[in-house]
C-alpha cells in the first residue's frame, strides 16, 4: 500500500524516497529490514511471549535506527524520510478507514460453511475486491466467513481467504490494488488490465477456489445437527447499511487528485500543506462512520482496534527500514533493465513484492522497463505508448505490453506469498486469531501453503503467458 497517493514528478523519487540513485546507502543498511522480517517470521513461533509484549518496541527501534542514519549521514536523507512519512500516513489513513467503516457492516450468511459455499464466497470476494479494494473486501467478508465455518475451520481456510480476497482478487482494476492505481496515475488506461489480463485472472481465481474446495471436502468432518442450513435466513443479510455510504465516500476520496480528474484542484496547494489533506478527509470519514455505526453490528462483529494497531506498529518499522532496500533495488533495476527479459521482470517484481511493498517495487521495475524501450517514465504519453504496445529495441524481444503485464500481475499476485506482502494479510490473520481459529505462523504460511500452492500456479501462468 505504500506510495498509494504518490504524485511526485519523478518515478525514481516516488519509488526510492527521493535519492534518485544519486547517493546509495551501504548494503549493510538493509540489515534492519532483514532483521525485522526475520523477527516477524520467528517471533510468534520461538519466543511468542517476548514478541507479543515487545514487537512495538522492536519495530520502532529498528525503524528509528535507519531514520537516524538517513537524517544525519545520508545526502537527501531528510527528504527521503519526509517522503516515507507521507507514504505511511497515506497507507495508514486508507487501511484504518476501511477497517473502521467495514467493521460497522454486519454480513450474515444464511448457510453453513461447506466446500461449495466457501468457494462461492471467496469468488465473490475476489470480484468485490476490484470495487472496494482488497482491504475493503477483506474487512467486509472475513468475519462472516469465520462465522459460517465456526467449528470446522482449518488453517487453510484462512490462508486461501488471504490468497484470493486479500491479494489476487484485486488484480483487475486500479481500485483493487495500489500498484495498479499508481500505473493508472502514470498513464495506464483504467480498464487496461481487465482487457489484457481478465481471462488469466479468472483462471487463477477459479483454480485457487477449486483447490480450496478440494481441501475443504477432504478434511471436512461429518456435520451434526447444528450444521444444517438455516432455511429461515436468506443467503445474505446486511445490518449497518448506512456504512456503505461512508464506504462509497471513502473510495471516492482516493480519486481526489488532479492526475485522475482533469481540472480538480490540488488539495495540498489549496491548503498550502505538503501532504495530508486527503488523509484527513479519510480519518474524518472513519470517525463519523464509527460514531454513527449500528452498535449491534459492531458488537456482533466483535469489533476492536487491535488488528489495525498491530498493522500500524509493524508497518511503521517496515516502512522506515525498507528505505535503503528500495533504493538499492531501484538502482539495480535501472542499471540492469536493458538486459532483463520479460521472465526476469516477472520473477524479480514478484519475489520482491512478496517481501517488500508491492507499490514501489512496481514503480521501480516499471521505470526500468520504460527505460529499456527508450521511453520516459515521467511522460504520460510515453506510459500510454508503453501500455498499448511499443516495439522492443532488441530484435525478437516481446512488445512493451507483455512487459507491463508481467510487472502488473507479479506485483499484485505475489503479495500473497507472505503476511507482509499486503496490509490486509496481517489484519485477516489478527482477526482470525482473536476468534480462536488456528492460524499458521509466518514460516508455516510460506513453506506449507505459499510455496506448494501459489508458486506452481504462478509458474504455469509464467509458462503460458510470459515465457516467450
């Protein structure tokens, strides 16, 4: 979600925090990020008591160490820190507002969880993610999904919800996932991904839903009387419908940008502030929605602020420690893009999006690919030309359209590889844990589910689309 509202004139600035590769940090400055990533992975497993009580301090201390280095030792370091603060403020404003607004909507499903019901619900969630974003769809559906499967939940139920609703589902529209929104701001047409990738996206979603249904059927226990479908209820009932109005206003506020709406005034220039006006609007919507929410809906959802609190503290450390890693990756992408094939763009963008933030990763590799084709990443006309198919300067190479498709698909899809790949992942994990559900730890999530399930699917996708 980082850099969602970045509208700086330079892609390099937006993606690397302002250094524009002029003064790169030493390689060892990536160690705080690696350390934080390892502690997120191992803390709940090997030292859960320490991690539960001190993860906030660990995140802040590691982030502060990098911040102090940039403030006093790096050229343009303060500029990089200010830009990261802007990105974090935008990030936390959007996801916390979506979390609060969705928390006041009670979705009741009048069927007991079953392979077919679960598969249908996650397919619907994938479609919904393209309208309200992966965070919005996750927060609307995770609690009813947990309720209908109460007593029969297994870890894979949570994992596949994260795969489908919290990540891959948002891969069709700029609203769905931040990298696509950044591409839209740069000049990629709004419906470009649907037109070029819609059928492949549908195939991946269907395959994952079918795998879930097979696992669900295989491990389902014999139902007792409480598992009988509740015929007195409709398929879906809603309480707290007024929050849909707040949700619509929240989504609309994302587009209050002159880069999206021609002639719309810049809110920052209008109020003489560097950033934050749109984010304050979002926080205002969240406060109003919480105050006016249906109290019964909040109570039935067991709404509390712990999931968003965990995300806020962990990601402030992630954002700060990620600055040197992103700068180093941005420099590498810019210097080696000429020798990168579609395959390299796909896998590099994908794996880095799984452990770093996918939005700046998308921007870095988009800038590199545009440079390879002799196009200017700061020119809307050149980005549009890149999207519609510019010939490669290398004989026998793929057109620019395939490069953009590889970068777009990888940045969105690979966010499902880890809990830190996308912000909704952590929130879904926390909400599920609060209900007492068995949730896999960071390492188990990767080796038991991401690698054996997602990597083969992404590999098949690469073979049939990008292996040219």
